[in-house]
C-alpha cells in the first residue's frame, strides 16, 4: 500500500499554503509565529521550490540555479527566520566578465562599478553618479512606460559594452530584457549595488533544513508529496477549502505560492472570476527558463581560483535572444569551492544558460537525450578555456533543461523567473476576486530571486493576517 502523506492531517486550518518556494515558506513561518494554524502543502519530496538541491553518487551535492542575492537578504532572514540563517550569508567577491568586449573582475558593488566605468570605459564621473542616483531613486510607483533600453540610451548612448556590463548579470539573475520597464531593472540593480552579491554558505540543503526546523518549532504542519488539485470557492466568492491528494481540507485563507497563472486558471477556475481579470491573467507573459550543467570533480581534485561567478560569452555584444538560444554562446559559471560548503572537500561547477521552453519541450526522447549530451560536451569545451584539464578531473556531469524544471517545480513552461511585470498586478489583486485567496510567487521580475521571494512572502503574510483578524 502506498504511503498516505496526509495521515493525521486536521480537517481545518486557519491558513493553507500551496507550494514551498521561499515566498511560501516565509509566509507559513510568519503566520505560524503569529499563532495561526498553518498547513504547508508541497507536491515534491523536497521543500524549497527553485531554492533546492540534489545529490549524486560519489558524495556530490549540487545546488540548483544561481544563488546570488543582495545584502538585504541578511536583514530579512534575521527578522523573519533566524539569526543562524542570517549569519550564514556571505559575500561573493570574485565576479568575472570574459567576453570579446572586455575582461574584468569586480566585487559587484557601486564603488567598484564606479571605478570600472570611469577608468576602464571612460565614462565621466558625473554621468556615472547621475545614473546610479537615478536607478537608486526608482520605485514601484514610477513611470512604467520607460524601458531599460531607453534608460541606458539616456545615460550611455551607443555604448553596447557598458550596457553589457550593467545588464548581463541582471538578465541571468531574473530574466530581464531591454524591453522590460526600466524600474524593474533599476530596483534590482540598485539592490545589488548597495553592498554586492551574497550567497548562503553551507549549501541550499542546509538552508532549507534550518528553515524546516524553524517552521516545525513554530507549529507549521508540513506535508510533502501533496499535490493540490483545486481550491474550493463558495458561490459568493470566498475560500472554503482545498482538495489535495483527493482529500478535502477546509480553511479560512489560502496563500498560493504556485505560479500565478496556474493558481488562477487551474486551481481556482475561470467561472469564479471576473471576465476582465481572467483575460488579464491569460495575457500575463511568462519569463524564460534555464538550462544547467552540473559538474563534480573527483575526490582530491581542484582547480586554480576562478572567482565565484564567471559571465562568459563568445558574442561580440549583448544580445538577449542569443542568451536564450539553444545554440549557446553565453554562460554563467558558478564555482563551488570546499569553503562554500564547510566540511566538504569537493569542488563543483554549475553552468547556467537562459533558455526557451519551446526549444526543448517537444523533442523526441532520443533527440532530447542527445541534445542534453551535446550541451554537456559544449560546456566542457568552453570550460577548458579556464580549466584546461577539467575532463581529466571530472567525476560527474549531467544537464537539466526547461523540461526538468517544469517536471520538478510544476512552473508553467519551466519558467525560472516567474512572470513579466504585468503578473504583479494580477497577483496583488487576486484577493479582490476571491475573499481569502492570496498569492506570493515569482512575479513582475521585482519579486523574483531569493530576496524578492522572501520579501513578497512577508508582505502577503501581513495581508493574510489582517484578513484572518477580520474574520474573527
């Protein structure tokens, strides 16, 4: 008989959280701290959403995706999680760019970027200061018509090399393009420029285990392998219950950490919503997906320091379509040294490329396997430019694609960065459509990435608490 992952679950909870990405985990933890009864439902066997990891034989533990975030993550984790988690966040000081236009290493903060723009790119100090000040002043309520392309053309006309320096890392970080609203770039870029890029020391597995322990301490009922099939809505548009693994569980509020489009169109259903809202939801564009290649070295093998993040490209200029192309010409290498995971003696490398779901979704299985192998081979060929003997040192290599991310996260089209900017409004106005239904997921670019996800979970948990208080 198969295991009942809902054994012992209660009939009713104040809050049901669907999905365990960082936004869902943070909301669940905050609400449980406030004394609410919280049920967290995750369809996968691991918590974390895209903040996750996997193990392979030989002692290799691979983190999924690029885990670089601004310094604000320390404060958010200290306030809404634990001091231990906050204390494990460390700065990545070796960020490299290697492309036909320039080669440089940076600590990726305003002070160092100012120096580089003035000394290496010949931009006047006044222009550099004006650009940083303008970006820092941007907020959600600013003009949304100005694009990032127009922003760069205003300050750095005709300078594709400067655009590449300023834009390429953010495109890898959250899927931004030059045609997205400038505020989505300015807010995220300024957050990074404050103090640089940070990561979690000890691996994503340690982070999620610490978060899980904190939630259990606060009383969150956590259930894995529990797929929510639908959200039950009353005729007068109020949340009534969720159906999960064929079981009905009633609740006062639902907080969905699933993709906003699948939450609205699949879990709720069009019949419970205004037609204009449904149309607006359908019009929301998904962000792109990713391919990754995971490489583990043999025990005792290492390589000369390559920095922490390496933005490599063979392209002559910054090109978003080229970044997404299946014919890869640009990659980001994340180098994991033993000190990245204290107590480990393993050296790991993860190569990440942005990708289009449609390039991988319909491939016949034989072609799909061959293309994954080709991706691994091309990645090794590229990496040999920096680590010439990588093939001799290699113990494990495998690739993931948009199909992989769709399978394990259930993100529509394997979207790594949620939705484009218009998804934020749909997410924020969901409670106006159905009383007691909230969403906190990767939407609008601003709310993507680790810090954006955590902070959106904080914002929405406060709204959920107000709603419960009003219910009495």
